[in-house]
């Protein structure tokens, strides 16, 4: 997956979780936001780039 795909999936996960909360629905136990944040950080680290997310966000 390239960086654009990772950011796309991360954004979609954020929007889906927000929509579920507004609708009063239970959100899944899988933390896709944290999963994609971690993958973005790993991608950036492999390429010697600075971190994008704060440590507490990427660790979720």
C-alpha cells in the first residue's frame, strides 16, 4: 500500500466511526483508525521521514 492509500483508509475509518457515534451505533472492537495510523508511521519510518501522528495516537 502506498501512502495515499493508507491516508485514504485512515480517513474513511475516522469518518465511519464518527457516523456510527452520531447514529448511536456500537462501533467495532477493531480500531481501524489506530491500525492505519500505525501503518502510516511504519511506512514513514522505513523511509526516514518524520512522524506524522503523535505517539499516543499511533499507539492506539
